[in-house]
C-alpha cells in the first residue's frame, strides 16, 4: 500500500473461487478527462467549507467500504467451511439471480422468514450479505459521483446515457455492479459480475453473454445512437498476477 495526498492505495483481489469477474467496455466517443478532472478539483477546493464537501468525504468512505467488502468476501470464501467446489457451486446459484433477488433472500433471513431460502448455509448467507453491501456501496458511489459532477458545473462524470445503460445492466442476473470507471465520462463502462455456466468452450459464460447481448441490443436500438458499446476482450487476472489479462474471447 502507498499513500498519496489524502488517499491510500491498497491492493485487493476479487473472490475468483466464487466466480466473480470484471468486464470492461469501450464506448465509441470520449471525454476530455484532464479538463473534467480540473473542474472537479476546482470545485473541491472551492467547496471545502460547504456542505458539498461531504460528497468528497462520502466517496472516500464508500471506496473504503468497497475494499472492506471484497476483503470480507475473499476471506469467507477461503474459510475452512468452504471448499473450492462448494464455493463455485454457490457462485453458480448467485449467477442465476439478480441483485433484488439477493436482497429478498437476505431480508427474509433477517426477518426469520426462511422458507425456501433456508437452503443456504450461514456462511453463504454472510457472503451474500456482503455481496449485496458491495453492490449497494458501488451504486451509492455512482450517485455521489453524479451529484459531484452536477455540483462542479454539470461535469459529465456519469452522463445520463451511461446511467440508463448501467442501471439496465444491473438488472441482469449475476451482475453485482456496473458503472463508469476512472474520471468518468462517455468513453467506458465496467461491470463486476459472478460468472454463470461456461459457454463457447469455456471462453465465456452465461452472465457475460447476457451482458454483451444487452449492450449489443442497446447499441443497435433506435434510441441509443449516442452510445455504441464494444466489450473488451480482457478479464481480471486473479491473485497471482493482479490487474487484467487478455482473454481468448472474441465478441
């Protein structure tokens, strides 16, 4: 880990045994990231004594929560009560549901309304709760970034077109979160998701295919001429390498 300014950068890993993966997409078009960053930093400096500064601090806290959620999920998946086979089997179950279905299961458990959800073990419920918290935190961070852009003078950190597409992607089974990476703008998307059953001889999976199909249909629809999405053939590299790696997948 290292610290720069008021931020600390620490490495983290996705719970790959669960099947959690990262998908990136290029969006035809682009944004002037340096110009956007300058406007946001100017707003931050001018708003340090205002209530708007709570957005910056809230976003920092949200980023910390993302790191802690992922750490907790990784530790639980690597715990003594979970084997590699049971962890992946649980991931496949999660991949067949969307965020709101996970929420229903977690809330039913909290209210002791177990019914069919009693099939999930305690450790699985704990993992599901942390995945739901991760999803909610990343969604909350998106809201803060969008509000920050508005407060800084309508800087398109998360443009409305990107918001609609990210929200639609969030409804796909297995998707944990979707948003705009980096400085924001029109030029990219990320999706954090849990892999489904393998397709294309192991080069892809059901959830990844569903996301790609949504993006293709969005790019080809009459009302989406402003966004043309191209999924990138890269995947999360895993604990042994870090970062991303090239994928054999051909979109």
